[in-house]
């Protein structure tokens, strides 16, 4: 299992969209990938949990986190091989860690924690909660958005990870993210 959670070596820059639910991560990841003519990694947790909900009307349980993490890393590792200079990840294992702590009384599987901290991203785009809440089958914290945002931000600060807060309109978020990515690409080339 351990090798399935590990990030494979890649030459592309990696940016992760990170933050509470319903803050525009997927929309932005898709748009940034189109702008840079590259790949983006969809949020495997959403696919996995939607299927579970549709089939069993059950929500996420602690036993689901490792299969979700394996699915997320499988896609990230696959797409990092074909990405054009930059790969945009709509979530990562560190996001699973934050949700695990929030939903399961600070419990985090040891393997999930290890790989969440070992896997590297050049920048985290922390998405603020200043977007309208959109209800769906899986989202369930419309009244704790501020608390969740603080958990995500404090996690990045705790581990000293490079992050930029994206806020404002979709266009403002997009322009700021492009500016950051362009700067990183220029620095590494």
C-alpha cells in the first residue's frame, strides 16, 4: 500500500487547489489547465463518495480514506507524466488529512499522514470562502465555512508550505493564480 500513496518523481511544476468545499477549486483547476494547455487531476474523493452515496446512501467513513488517497495518487502520478510543464491538482492527500481530522475527532491514518507530508507541491492555492455555497449530495458544512478555512490555513502554516490565498471573483482568482504560476515557471526555466 505504501508505494500506492507515494508521489512519483516528475519534472513538471505541481500546483494544488486546497481549501474547504464549495470554494471553486474544481472550476479553477479546470480553467488553469486549459490556459496552460496541460493536465489537471480531478478530485477522486468526489467520484468515490458520490458512487458510495448513489449506491448505498452512505457518507464517508474512516475506512474510505485510504482507498480515496490511493485513487487520488494514482491519477496524479499518471497525469504528471503527460503534463505540459505544470500539473494542477484539484486536492491532494493533505486535504484528506484536514478532512479526516475535522470529521473523525483528529484521527488520521499513519500512512495517509506520512504521505500527505512527504508529497511535494510547488504551490498551494488556498481558496477562500467568499464564494456562494452550492449544495449537493456530499457537501455538508455550510455553517462552518470559516472554521474549515482556518483549519486549512493553519495546516499550511504548521508545515511551512508555500501557499497563496485566492479570493474574490472567479476572474480575480484566475488572474492571481496565473501570475503566481508564470512567476514560478520563469524561476525554474
